[in-house]
């Protein structure tokens, strides 16, 4: 099983919702920065997870996605879903 990384998440965020105007996602430590501070709202996160579902079969409920506040928490959900799928 492969692990979904912060780099991959940042790539998808940029693809779906553009770059953060507040942070340099390539150099700043953003794992625990709330998405709202990064400039991403719940719609952006739902777009990202929709793409992940279509491209990689990673299914997350909308309620779970809306509830996460930081990249660390979203990565946890994504990687949990990957490990369940691999089991």
C-alpha cells in the first residue's frame, strides 16, 4: 500500500483550487495550519476529494471532509481509506 503524501495533497489543492496566497506551500510547514488560513474552503476540499475518488478510488464522505481542519487531518483520512481498501 502506498501512502498519500503532503506533496500529493498540495498538488491536488493547486489543481482544484489554485495556490495559497497566504503561504508558500512548497517551503512553509503547513501540516497543522487550518485550511481556511491557507485560503481553502470546504468546497475546495470536496473538489480535491472528488478528484481523488475518480482518479484513485479513494472514497471519503462529505461530512468527514468538511470536518477536517488541517492537511494533517485530511491526510489521515485519505491514508486510512487507502489502508482499508488494501485490506
